[in-house]
C-alpha cells in the first residue's frame, strides 16, 4: 500500500451515500413488509388479512408471487417457507 495515499472523507464520496441509504431501506422494507407477511399467511388461497402489512402490500406480494416468482405449475405459488 502506498503510504502517500490519503483516505477520501465520506462527505466527498457522493456515490457511497447511495449505498449507505440503499441497504438500510431495503432491510426495513424486506423485514417489516415482505417477511412479516409470510408469518400470518401460510396459505395464500385461504386467509384473512392481518393488521400488518397493509392490505395493498399483501395483495402486491401475492400478485408478484403468482406472476413472476414461481412457475405456473407450482401448487402453492406464494407459499415459501419462513426461514
């Protein structure tokens, strides 16, 4: 390592701020919206809406799971096991 090199302060690294904002926001969104939705709804074909996440978010996750995340031949398209 070159001893003449000086670290660039974080305030001057604008692109790094995008990473610092991206990961905590995704951690919050995935944890408190997507993962929490899987706990009270084990069967997406027969359920009542939980208090959290909001109904619109639950509908969005189920729609995405039916359309994009699982093959059409899957018998339970949105039923992935909770970790």
